[in-house]
C-alpha cells in the first residue's frame, strides 16, 4: 500500500480549484498525525466536539463510555444497570412504555435506519421508494445498484441523496409519535464515497451529494435533537454525527456487510488471517 493523491472530475471537468496539503512526521506516530489534523480541522471549522453539541442536546451526556447493544430484550436493561453500566445505547423497536423505562435508566434508545439502499414500494415505509425515479443515474444512463442479499434473489438500488431528507421528513416524525426514541442510527450514508447523479429531475455533483448527506444528518441531529450514529464515518459528518460504528472494521479484510449473521465463524481460525491481522490485530489497528 502506498499513499497517492488524485482528484475526481466534476461531471467530466475540473470543476473548481483543487489543492493538496501534506504533513510530514519523523516521530510521534499516528498520535502526532491525529493532533496535526485535529488542529487543521479546528481551523477550518470541521471539528465540533461532543461538549459543544451537548449545549443543544444534553442527552449526549449518555454516550460517554456507552456500550452499543443490538438485539437484546429491553427487560434485560434493568439487570445491566444493576451491574453498574450507567450509560448504554440500546437499539430496537418496542412499545413506548418499554422505551420510556429504558430511557429512565439513563440510556439512549435507538434504531436502525437507511435512506440509501432501497426497494420498490411506498415511500412512507422503511427502505422503500420509487424505481427507477428515485435511483441514482450513472453517466451512461444505467441505474446504480446497492447490495444484493445472500441468496442473490433481492437486489437493492441506490436512492439519490438529494431525496434523503424528504423521505426522512415523511417517516421519522410519524414514528416518534409512537416510539419516543432519543437516538437514531443511519446506515450506509457515511460509509460510501461521494458520487454524481445524472438524472434530469435530481442531478447532483459530488459536492452537492455531500451537502445533501449533511442536510439529512442536520435534520436528525439539529432539528429533531436525536443523538445520531452512522456507519464507518467521514470528515464532513463530524459536525452532525455523534458516533460511528465499524470505523475500524472496513477494508479488504472485512466480512461482507449484511451477510454476517448468515455465515458466522464457529472458531477463531474461521475469522480469517487478514481480519485477525488488520481488523483486530493490536499491532496494525489504530483508533
């Protein structure tokens, strides 16, 4: 692996002035690199700390040291609290009474959400949209596909980011009236690279794509005041996202996303040498 600098075109053209910034280090390792970049991020306004965000969303205090639970019964939360776990993120869909009990323990109650991968159907429903109208159109006129299920029978499509916020405004407020979440996890949106859409109704450049993704995050975090989680993480999401999952588990060594539950390893050797070395190996993995 070697470092390389390159610029993507903006719909086939240079588009705008480009620049490359380098920082060189002979000591300090990745910690020195992180501090250098943090100072740069502060100067450019990208950095927004949790303490700053807490001024408008005090429930963010609950994220400090919080383990992230998926698929547990909400009744177990009381037992977890008695064991001394003061903060936690608990993901699931339960009735309002159960959710309020979990929140009363000092926990964040969240759920999975996804505005990027979609199937044909009513846009008021989860992961549904209009195909081909809502799908990203490539430069050659083809439609952009998303992930395909393990059995290869169901092909998801990529919704254009210009439409994300509108779909969220249709779905989330209705749900919050029934289920009082104080957090939300949005999958995929900060895991994929920026892209262009050549559709005549909702065209966008990569810069406009980034702005649309930020608009969705701003709606969930700033307007609805929910603690916001996402996948993998991107620099442009820092002002809005409060935590990310999987930031250290991507790359060529990762298991195929979406298929993990079907093909779980039975013993350590089944995990694979690459994942043991790069995914969870303490010598190569950095925070």
